[in-house]
C-alpha cells in the first residue's frame, strides 16, 4: 500500500475482537451514528484532490470517545485492496488507488483525534514474490507520494520514519525516503511509521545480531540481555511509543502476517470485515470504541 499525504464496527461484549459486516449496536453506544463516507472509487484526478486548508484544522473527539482512553500508538494492516477491485471487476491498480483515499482519511483522523503514532504495513518482505507489474506499481506509488506530498507532510506536522530493509528498494526511492525522513524529523504532531520491505521475524533477528555483536565486542555481558535491551534494538525504537496499543487489520483476515511480532505482545487486536478501501471514519470509530471498552491487564488480574 503506497501512500500520499494529501490529507483529506461495536461489540455486544468487550471480549469480542472482530467487527461484523453490520455492526452498529445503538444500545451500547447510543450516540454512535454511522458517518457518511466518500465513495473510495474515484478517478485519478479526484483521488489526488484535497482541501489543503483543513490540514492543520483541529477537530474535537466524537462523543463516543473519551480522550483519556485514546490509544497513543495504532498499527494498521491495510488488507483487501486487490480483492476490493476484483469484486468490482476493476484492475488491481484502481484498488490501490482507492486504498490511497482510505489511508489519507486515516492519517487525517489520527491528526485530528490526537493519536501520537501510526504505523502502517505498506509492503512486506514477502510481497516481492508478487507479479513484477504489481510490485512496480507499488514502487511507483511510493515515489509519487514522496515526490508530490512532502510539503503537505511538513505543513501537517507529520514526522515520517521508514521501518524495514529499505536497501532493497530502487535507489531513486531510497533517495526520496532519505529526503522525506530528514525534512520531517523535527515534526511532532503525528509520527507516521511506514513499514516497507518489513518482516517482524527479521526485526527480532537483526536486534539479536546487534546485541550479539555488543557481547562479542565486550560492551555488554550475556546476563545484561533482557526484554528492554531487545526493544531498544528493534526498528520501532525511533518512536516514543514503540509498542502499539491497538492493531487494526481489515478484510476479515485473522492473522498478524509477520508484522511487529515482538511489539504486539500486549496490543489489543481489532479485525474488521471491511476491505481497506472501504475502511473509513465509521469503521475507525468502531475500532476505537472497542478499544476503549477493554481492560488492559498486561497479565495481571482484573480489578
């Protein structure tokens, strides 16, 4: 899922963690109303259109949400772009283009609702095995997003970080990433982490390799190794909140797909049946309402 930065369901019980296709339950959240959403399919011209005057606009929280219970860090597996297009008889490229709208909408909501960090799974290390034409399309979307939208990133106060092995990306894309990361490093309104060529297993492996080298060099002793030390070597060390509070996965798939495996140890999970291009404000609000119902015990007994 490539990106561009033109910023443009409720549970009958907190023990459930997968949204249903028709999910609104007014008895639990009487103030919850389905938000009208813009249809995700649009022409290329409409997809890139945006009201830039709203980028820095502050929007109060919906009445269903409590400010003190908002997650600091949200991670998202943006799944279902190709299936969304296939169901409509459209080429996969239009599925990804429609997914751009959902992504921009999510970024804007995170900005307005006070989310500190957002990590999105854009391209896994396994995605290289897809057809070359699809990989090339995704790389091109990355390039266009970074080339055209850097100014909006800066103006919106978004700090961009890339996690994953970017050395395997095209050199021109690596250069654009370096420029965007450096240009936005002082921004603090929202920390956007984009996982590109990322593997959760390899993230742990590379952390272990770094720690092993420190032991070999005599900088630390084996008995010094603990979970805190490992966390300091994971690629999410770049953010103030390295472990997400909430993971959202769309399209009805109930797995983690090698994403942030260490960091998700105590993360609350929300699985939505909506395919990614259909994931809008109402679906995000539902995920947050579900999160705010839950009691996070971290292995302790409930109070």
